[in-house]
C-alpha cells in the first residue's frame, strides 16, 4: 500500500503551530547542521534522546535543528521537508509512522543528505543509510522470560491467566517486541500453563495505536469486565512499553487490584512513572534502553558518513524495510526491577535518587 504522500500546504501550516523547534545557534567554524526529527515530547525518553544528540553533535562542532512533531505525522513530514529546504547536512529521524516518509527521503537524496533512522526503522525507502536502535527482538524476549521466571512456569503447572498487549502497528519495532515475547510465551500457552481468557493473541487484536496509554487503559477495562467478572484472577500482563503499562495499572487499580494482588506487568523505557511503579511493586519490571548510548551511536554514525567513512554496524541481515536491508547497530537492553534499579538507573547517573520514590 502506497502510504507515502506529500502533505502539502496543510502540513506546512501545522508545522508552524504544532512542532517544538530547538535550533542551536550557528557559530563560525561549524562543521554543518544536523536535522534531528523526534516523534513527541509526551514520553521522557524522546526528550532525553533529542537533548543528548544535540549535546554530542555540538561537542563535535555541528549545529543542530531539533524538532518534535507531537505524534502528528503531517507535522513530522513538514518539519523534515523544511530541514531539507534549509540545507541540513544530515538527518537523524525517529519516525512517527515508518511508512509515510518515502517521498521526503527522495527529496533528501536529491540533495545528497544522508539519513540515519533512529530507533524506529523507516520503511519503504532505499534512501535510509543506516539504522541505530536497540535489539528490539531481545526486548520482547526479556519481557517474556521475566513472566516465565516470575510465575515459575518451569516448575508450576498452572494454569495462569495472562493478557497480551502490543505496541502501535505503524511502528515497526512493535512487531519485533511482540515476536520476541511470544517466542518465549507461546510454548507455555501451547502447553496450557498460560491461558489467555480473552482469546486475543493476534498482534492486530492487541495492538495499541499510537502507544496511547489511555487506549491501553480502556482495553484493559474491557478485558476485565468481559473475562474476569466472576472472580477470576489475572496473573500476568505482557505490556511492551511503559506508556501502556501505566494505563494498564490504572485500570487494574480502578478494578480493585492492589500492590499485593497486582499481576506481573512488564514494560519498557524506564520512564519515571514506571520506575516508581516498579519501586512500589505495582509494575514488575521495565526494560531499560540507555538512550545515552543510542544517541551517541547515532551521532557517531552520522559523523562517519559525513567524513566519508563506514560507520560501525553489528547487524546487516535483520532490518529489511521493504526497499533494502538497512545496516544497523544494535545496543543491548537491560531488565530493571526492584532488585537492581538503583544500580542500573541511579548509580549510572541516568536518574537522581531524589527523582525516585524510595
């Protein structure tokens, strides 16, 4: 399906009102300007990603044009188009919808502007030069393994009730998270040790468009009223990200679940609300993806391309965007729970202890 369209005048007007723009002041001797297109400021991690890349690029002598589209596809398209018009030397893009940027990347290519896809793979374009991300399949594996270990499924017969959530269908990463988790969980579902009372196990049934926590909360409300009205216990919830887990937790609390009765709930991104939920025992774990590492890697990739060098990659097979296999560098995700959050998040300087509910 051809989704890449030129959004035209309406997008240009939206760009003037809805995007958040941070442009570093050009200084004499600058090595050039890097356009950084981020999806939204509604998640702390994207703010951190953007700010860290700005800092790293400026250390190397580049100016930056950092913009947030607030999860509006037309805004991001227009923002990137304007970056190209202003003559940026390279683009780093974390896409909102990975399938809508084909024509604007054609414009970038026409101006010899290299493109680094950041964390979310841009689809259907041969003009994506490199991809910086985490091992997204492993993220799902870690979530699945945590559920298996927490319920002791190797020893216990169960059955244990579980409900499944997946991320936004327009984000290529969501399928990797889901496939990774189900590679671990599906055998236990097949054995009958895990049961999905709703029967909703297909990605398209459980996906939450836009990673919208309110939609996750509403779906959890419906699952509880339809399948757990007779006192049935929910033992685990596969939530692929903290944006969803917080909504899921709110639904469960509204239905009478407490810290003592809360199911095993997974997450991802180590957003502050979720980390605090982990500390309080409402959420079992989150998968931490150190954005400092990813931001630095994207900057290193961009610098290498601009210097005519080959960036470091560690995966040249996995990430097919339907136009090419994009060479990628995958950073490693880390499980965070009550046992190690201080070591991983505080001792590393990612958060201050004062930010956490201890």
